[in-house]
């Protein structure tokens, strides 16, 4: 467990949103639910808002409760973001755009295009 300081391209709000998303993914291991939670957050227009997170937790069928999410944000959140940063830096090929979609931990340009619609 480190004492991490993060800098995000779009500022502190983006870092907060990234941590909320990381905690959601960590707390609910069901891929379909993870996707539903992140889509809900992103479609809200305020993906960094803990209030929107609460709304999404209530709308999506997940066992995550707001107190669990807040606990993660205060304890595991920074380490989760660090781990994701390490994974991102190790991508081969390196990512050149967002989103950078992997299938079975492998980037495929054609599948990524299809997934993005």
C-alpha cells in the first residue's frame, strides 16, 4: 500500500471518477454488472460524482452499497488506481487512444472498432 499522488489529464475530477470506477470494478466481480455501472456513470454526464455513483448503485443490480464504495475510496482506491496505471503503462502495443479495448487481455484493432460502434 503506497502513498500515491495522481495527476489526470482532465484534472482532479477525472482522478476521482477513475477511483470510483476502479472501486466499483473491484467490489463487484461480475463483468456485465461492471459494464452496466461504468456505462451508467459515464452516461450521467458527471462520472466523478459520488451522488451519481449512488444513483447508479441503486439502478444497477449490484450488491455494492454506498458505504462499501466510500470505504474503498478511502482505503483501497489509491492502490487500485496505481495498479491500473502500471497495467496501462505495460500495454503492448502501448495505447494511443481512449478507449483502448482489450479482448482476453489482447488488443485487436478490428475488434476494438466493432466494440466502439
